[in-house]
C-alpha cells in the first residue's frame, strides 16, 4: 500500500448525472472520512505513464469524498490488470454501495462465488490424516471473505438462480418476500404437477455401479430429496482413516438436488460427527441435532447372572457383537442426520418431533443387514416431499427406500454398487 497524489489518479465516469442518493452517499462518506479517516484503501491500476498516472478500479466514491474534504493524497493498493482480479474488486466495491437492491446483492454474491471456484476449484473435505481440506473454494469460504453467514450466501446464490430464470422477481421489493415467493411457487408447482412434473431422465430405475460416476450423468437440480443409508466410514482407533468413495458422493448429491431440498441419512455416532464436518464443504447446512429412530420393540430382560459374568441383558431380535463391553448399555435407537440445500420447509405446518418410533424388522425378515422399516422411511417421505416428488437413494442396499417411495406415489432413482444387492432390489420391485 502506498500514498498517491489525488491529481495522479484518474476516475472513470460514473455514468449519467448523479442522482440525489449517490450525492448524499458521497457526502455521508466524506463526513465519515473526516471523523475516522479512510478505513479502506482505494484499488488502482498503474497505467505505466510518465508522469505517473493510475486508474481507479475500486473506490471511486471514496476518492470523490476525499476530494470533497480537501485531501491531497489517499492510501492505495496497486492491482494488476488481470480481468478476474478486477472483477472481484469491482464486486467487493459494489457490495458496499448504498441501498443496493436485494437481487443485485444476490447477483454479486453468486458472481463472486463462481469466480472464486473457477480460480480455485470446488473444495473437498480432507482425506485420511490430512490436517487441511483439499484445495478448492466452498460456500463457507465465500461467507468468510464477504463477512456473511453461510445461510445468507446459500440463499443468495439460490435467489440469483431464480431471478435468472424469472427476471420478473426483480420487481419484488425485499429479499424475504422473494424467498417466500420462490419457495411457495416451487411447492405449488410440485404439488399441482405431481407425477406429471417433467424430468429429463427415466424414472423409477435402479442402477448398479459407483454412485459418484452414475450421478454425474444426471442434470443439475433433478431431485426433490435424498434419503439414504450409506455404508459406514472406515475408522482406526476412533479416527477416520479414509473415506473410500462414500463422502465425495455427496458433492454430486448436492449438485443434483433441487434448491431448497432435504437430505436424510441413517448414520452411526462417529459418522454423524464426520458428515457434520464434511457436508458443509459441498454446500449443505447440517442440523446440529439429529433425528432419532427409536426401536420400540427392544426390551431388556435381566437374568440374575453372577456379577462377574456378562450380566447386561438379552435383547430380543438383537445379536450382541463380539468384543462388546459388559458395562455398556444397549443402543435402542439410531441417528438420522438431517441436512438441507438452501432453506426448505417441512410439508407440515406444525413442527414435527425429532423422534421416530418404529419397530425394526425381525431378523428372519431382513433381506439386508442394515434394512430399515418401511414405516420409518414413509414418515420421512411425508415430511419432505409430495406425491410425484423425485427421490434419490445413492446407497440403496435392501431397496426399502424404493418400496416406501412406491407406496406413497413418489418417483425414485436408486443406485447400488453391490451386484447381489442390486439384483435383490430388482427382484423386490419386480423388475427384470
């Protein structure tokens, strides 16, 4: 940073006659500079002339305000002529403008995020024992750079996409009203079209292969919700050693989910913590508190065995794993992680309980080791979707999610890597 004489700094014409608001903003800015000094230096480009001259790239109004109060020199940062750098500087400058329309703010935020991801790539979570995330840029990074919350950035990007689809939204006076209208319109269209809502791919299909590879074949914003039961992550001594290809799948899941949509995942305790840290890198907002699937048919029956023996209990329908410790209680529930893309609303007008009480399937009826009861999945489907909604399950396992979708007239896409499980799903759904 260096002090430059104002007489050496050129300023592009602001365009048209200054309106009252612009003049008032410059006057208010000049008073602030008089009292507190210039807090942010100007960004200028060296024109490489003799005598020296510079062009303002960010800070035209600050320069005008300094001139107004008689400053002879101003602090400046000299920037290169790189188009991306100049664009970022201009966006940052525009976001400081007085009384900026909400849709313009959203446009600038989306442009900033796109430019930074073009420059750095899309951030991915850390692998194995690495202490830092893999190089890239996430919504969280944009939020930190612009001094906004992650939710604000996510909503701004979604609103900008909505305005580009329907420019009439610019006539709405405030951001909150626009958000409500966009959400209600999406829900109304989905509810009205139901099973007739157009999609760009064959529905009610099960695929065999890598979820990451298969999802890349689907267009953006294809699914209304994702409900899945992913494989457990790999841990050694309570530390995640590798993600396989499970965690990166959710980068593609985020891409193919529609704005304002839900992601539900049946997970273990360690996986809940791991996914809670990693999913935000892809853009998801993760609920701090999980849902609980309570297996109400589990009952503890004590048997009066000597205290030196394993005196815990016999659990009906449950096999105690090898190496279980005698002082541990049984876990009669499982966690369901909830994450969202954007800011969706549950289909019910009243707040729902985070506890789902449904008995597990008896062991003799299980077609897959981790099969979940249909009624529990139906409960979630009713909370997050309508008839005709398109639901994704990238780790289909037993196919229970598919059967639940069929029972509630939801459309679906299921993906399963294991060929035996894939054939089991086809048999379950009567597909050849």
